[in-house]
């Protein structure tokens, strides 16, 4: 004899407005090229930025910085050119009024760039600024920066 159990579900009032949170949208992929479009994340390129020397900081309050490298950043080498994958500080977005996250990417001593990302209520990227310049994502979700 087989028995069948039926469950009734009600939406919790505490659930977010979005059906699911897509954490992959909380990732920013950045390609860094020189003026000749050579990969500055590759050790084969003269004047490259060494991943081992890079640091990622989150802004926690005001301009106070909290270092999160290496947990929140990785170098992706499967693509050519290489790109950095940075994870945004979603904890800062717990307040519904705050929709822009600021991070600092230290590429080397003396070279620190500012990254600001605006997201919607579902943590989908809406806009991104790199050193104050509005960026455009390509079809793969990567932005390209020329230095």
C-alpha cells in the first residue's frame, strides 16, 4: 500500500521580493589591457600587473577599507586575455536604500582603482563605474579597461 503526502506552502512574509538571488550577478569580471590591447594580467606582457601583489578592499563605513583578498578575487586564465573575477560586498546591500557598492582594487603599489556597482533589488548589476567612468559589459559579462 502506497501513501501520498501533500504539502501546502505559503510564501513567507520575510522572503525577498525576488524569487531567487542570483549570486553570479554579484560578480564583476574585468579585463585589463595596455594601449596596444595586450593583456596586463599576463606575466608574458611587459609592465603587467602581478596577481600575487593585488589586493581587493571593500568600503565598510565611510571610506574605511576592509581587505578581502584573496577570498573575494580570482584570476581567470581560461580566456584570452585573462580577466579578474571580483565578488561584490552584498552585506552592504542589506539596507534597501543602499544600492551602490564601492570597492578598491589595488593592482600594484601606487595603483589603486575605484569600482562602484549599482544593483537592483534582485542584486542584478545595473551600472558599473571604474575610476568614475561608466562601463559597458560585453556579451560575456566582462568589462575591458585600458591602462
